């Protein structure tokens, strides 16, 4: 019970930190971090390092924190807000392999900061009901293998510097996704939605040595900002959906050939076009320009024109949609269906 105010001092607890009496009203026990550097059970694997019980409140403040792992109990009066700085998770509760666990009714907020995982093993993120919401997420250990056990939304940038993030079959949403050399994203078999872009204007980027495994899932781009980059290197997607729903905005892809082993869908008021004349687009399945102001623009007369050959399984152009063909050859192995659209 009561409150500890850290006040900018460095605080280190080598064992376990428990906050709250596990009963009763909210805010009976508070750990207020302020601008302090916090070290709470760093590297701990015997149990969770930070446990927020009913009646307990963890107020992250703005300092950088290193915490083995976090457990927020199943009550709205168990309250955890992470720092606006960096929270480094470097342990787990080894009995159940959880790195970050939030029970269904626990109160959890990301604090607009960054969660960096440096744990060197297999572990899980989970919110037992609903969606676990973070801001920025970094996976940064060659042996890190982090799986989602629930839906995951990251409002900011996700950077896989080293190690793996496995989306399993969950609904996944990122502000942006960068897969660096040594990083792996094993995509959800559902949909990975990308809503924004990073400081390099990249929506999706893989660097040489980075690995993307599509898991028969869909990558859906919803950013409404023009000219941002879809930048895969040696990547094969399964489904790609461009759904920015802004007639004035477009998504550009650049880098090595963009290969889609199933379908490319461009929704109404959405545009997809190359960054330069060297861009190649290979779609094994169907290319679907689904509605009014859907554009697949291979030969923009003002800029971003491709001179390369493109290959489609089939092409459907619905009413109000436009396919502006590359100045190379468009190769179709199946049907061309023009349902009131435009080919130029």
C-alpha cells in the first residue's frame, strides 16, 4: 500500500516487483517512475519481473526502463502505463513463456514509448481478450522468437533488427514495418495492416538479409499519404491489398521485383505505381482493380513510369478503374476482364 515516487533517481530491483494488494479499489499502491531509469528484474526467468495486481498502479513516466517481463492481472484496477521512453524486456516467466502478459480486464497503456525485446529465446505477447496495443516495437536479439498469442496493434514503427516476430493467425496492425538484415517477420495467416510510414517514408521495407514469410496471409496498406514506399527486397507476398481510400494518394513500390503469389487487390480511390522504370511486378493470381478511382499505374506520363515486363495471372478492371500499362509487355496467363474500366 502507499506510493513510491522515484523522482529521477535510478532504481534497481534484482528480484520481483509486486504492486497492489490484489483486492479492492484502484490506486492503493503506486510505483511512480517519473524520469527515473528503472531496472526491475532484468534477465529474470523464474517468474514475471513486474506484477501489477488489483489495486496496484505502475506509472511509467519518461525514463528508460529495463524489465525482465510484465504481468498485468485480470482487473480494471490493475493499472500499468509504460514509459514514454524505452522499455526493454530481457526475460520471461519461464513456466509459461510469457514476455508481456495482460489479462482480459487489466488496464494497460503503451505510454507512447518503445518496447524493445532483447530476450534470447521463445516467448509470447498476449492480451487474453481484445487487442494488445503498443506504440513502437523493436525485436533485437538473434535468438529472440516472439509470438503473438492475441491480436496486436502497434501505432508506430515496428523494426525487426534481429530475431523473429511470429504473427500466427492473429489480426496484426503496424504503423510501419522494417525487417533489417537478421530480422524475420513470420506473417499472420490473417491480415497484416500497415497504416502509416517511418521517418524514411517507408511503409514496408526489407533490407538485404531480412526475411518475410507470408504464411498465406494478406498485407493491407491503408496509409493516406502520397508517395510513400512499399520497398520489398527478395520478398514474395501472398495477397497484397492497397486500400488507402484517398483518390489523391498513391503507394509506390521500389527495389527488387515485387512478387505476389496469389492476388493483388486495389480498392476504390486507391493507387499503386512504381518508383522508377526498373520496377517489375509479378502477380501469379488475379489483379483486381475493384472500383472507382482504382489505379494500377505502370506508365505515369509525368513520373514513375516502368519500362519492364509485368506478369499477371489475370486482370479484372471494374467500372471507374484504370490500368495504365507499362511500356514493356503485360503478360497475362489467364483472362482479361474489363467491366467498364479503362486500359491505356
